[in-house]
C-alpha cells in the first residue's frame, strides 16, 4: 500500500504530513501527486471530500521549496472565499516552520492584510477570480513568475460566471507554467478549459464523476411544506451527530435557523445576507461543534469542508442532479458513513424521479401523512411507491 513516505518529497514535508496524521494517500492523491511532482499537467475528476487539497498542495509546496523567487511562484484559484480560506490554512499547517509565505486574495475581507502579504513577497497566492482580477487591474499584483497554476472546482467557477476572469488571469501567467485542474464533472465547458490551459495532461479519474458516495444512505420524505420544520426537528431528535440543512433562499435559511433556535436547537446559518465575518464565525462554530446545525444556501455552502457532518438534509429540493451530488457530498467523507434526507413536496415527485434517473440511484421513500403527528411512534410510514 502506497504511503506519503513513498512519494519523492522532502523530509521536512514528510515530517509535517506525519505530524498531521496523514499516512496513506487517498486515491486522488495517489493518482495526482506523482505526475504533478514530475512537472506534468494534471486533470483530475473527483468529488469534494476525496482529498483533492493535499493532492495539489504537496506538489505546490515542493515546487516552491525548489524555486528561488521574490514574487509569487504559485497561484491557486477557487470558487469561494470559504474554500480559499481552508486551503490557505492547510498550506500554513503544512509549511509551519518553513520560510514559505502565502497571500489570501478574496472578496469580503479587508484589503489591507491581503495587499501587505503580496507586497512582502508571498510565494503562493490563494484567490477567488473576482478579487484577484481586481488587483491585477489596479496593478497590485504581478503573476509573471507563476510556475504552477491550480484550478480547483473549476466546474463551480464556470457555474458562477468566472470563465472570462479565469481567461484574463491566465493571460497574465507565463505560457510555460504547470497547470493542475480539478473538477467534479467533465462536460463540454470543462473540456474547453482543458484545451485552453493544459498541455497533454495526465488524467486522474476517481470513481463516478456524478454520483453520491456509496457510504451515504439516501432517503426521501414526501411532505407538505407546512410539515417540513416539524419533520426536521423529528430527525434531529431521533438521530445523532451534526446536521447540514440546505434551503433554497437566504430568507428561508434564516427563517429555518431562527425557528430551530427558538425550539432549543443549536443552529446557525450561512447565506448571502450575512457578512463575511458572520459566515466565517458560523462555519467555525459548526466545524468545532459549537452549533450542531448549519442551515445554508447552495452558493454560501460551496467549498464547505467539514469532516464530521453526519446528516445532510435537503429541506428544499435541489434544482439539478449536480446540486444534489454537491450537497450530499458534504457527508460520508473520508470513508465515514453518512445520511442524506431529501424533503419532497407531493408536486415535486417528477423532479425527484428525474434526479434518481440522471444519477442512476434509488432512494428509500417515506411519506408523512398530513393528519399524523410527526413525533408519534408510528412515524414515518414507508411508501415505496
């Protein structure tokens, strides 16, 4: 069995990986790290939670340690500030005690510390495309010495409209750089990115590119809208562990979180109406167990990386199958078991069947009878129809 010690990496990095209890690489790490260390471009399709971050940070760190430069030698582009912050923190952990420096370049946080980090000669820039492009236009950052570019969750970046920004940023980079690209899907838009930015990449494909993890139990409840909150509270009382609850709108997310709090549950929320400081505080509290429940919208939760989530609840149905996979992928991580419950209203049966058909899955079905108290011993009634 391959171990991190088997990779051609420096002794200090091996020691730091061991101190963080990283011993055996995940499949995406085992597939992507060796060719990346050789300087090859890599295209990896893998879901969130498969260990992608280490699979590109290890080659980045090795490249930086081998390069003498006074400006940025590596750039990592990600779709959300939350994901960027987590990658930056992991980099700091893995480079503790070394001279390597990093600048976090994202919206929603004060510019001052970001600009100072760049001016002090940060070797790595971890950024979201919008804020980085703004700095480029204002001539606050130079990327002409970047030797390795990482595009993480590139499918999400395209979904969020960052394609033009990525093109303009790439235009600032040396043509002979190394590029590592990660995506959960490989549709026509992703293939276009691969054609434009990667040279003869090594292909790493981990499992299905669009399928929930097999260690997640999938169940759906047919329930009217007025019974959703009661059903959610029933699940909270009957099951252990932390809950991530997905709600379609930011107003709905806030309303669900407030109702749970009034019922005595430890709930917090992340959505577009909350400030970055509030979102960071909520995420930190949820990750550390200060709040058992995090209520989130899809956009706010993109890039969310918390290991211990036991139960994902689709309080509102996801719009497309890809969003379903993205949501469900927040549980059952690192081979742990998880549960994903989807609340479907009677008029959403067709939408539910479409998701099952696209993903080639079959969820266990339950029905909440309108006249039945959800907390009763006879709940729920199985309805495999």
